[in-house]
C-alpha cells in the first residue's frame, strides 16, 4: 500500500464498509452486505463460495470454479464488490504482531455457505 500512498482499512473500517447501508445506530444489523438472506442453491448467488466436496469437487453453482472476476457479482448498495467470498482480505489490524499476522476479513471461495 505504501507504494500507492494508501493503507489497509482497519478491521473496524472493513466491517463498517461491508455492512453498509445496514450499519448504523438506528437500523438493525444485517448478516450480509445484501441483507439477511443466507446464500444457498435456492437463491441468487451474490458471492463466490465452494459448493461441493472440498477439496475434490467445486460444483460452481455460483458461476465460478475457483476465483471469480472482481466484478462478477453486483456491488453492495454503497458500490463495493466482493466483500464476502472469493478471497480473504487483509486489514490493517494486527492479529499477532509478533508473528506478522493481520486480521483477515471477507472469506474465500474455498469457504462453504454453512461455514464448514
């Protein structure tokens, strides 16, 4: 990030951005950037996840086996793409500074809809 004059968002900043427009003191929290509808084979896919027997078979029911292009799915209401699924994203918050580990957010295409 330094080469571009930028920085990683903190964990708090990342969570706030991912949950907008639902993150406020006057509205209830939503489970996903699009609301409370859980990803499933019976709904429209809004993120890239593993569907199948990991690590042997990804059924690609979300449209992609492996990584998806950055703009493969509709952006959130505030214009952010892929806040869940596809790839883990580093934040600027240290998980264990002594080991150089940072807090990750977003999930990955190797995660499943039920978190297993």
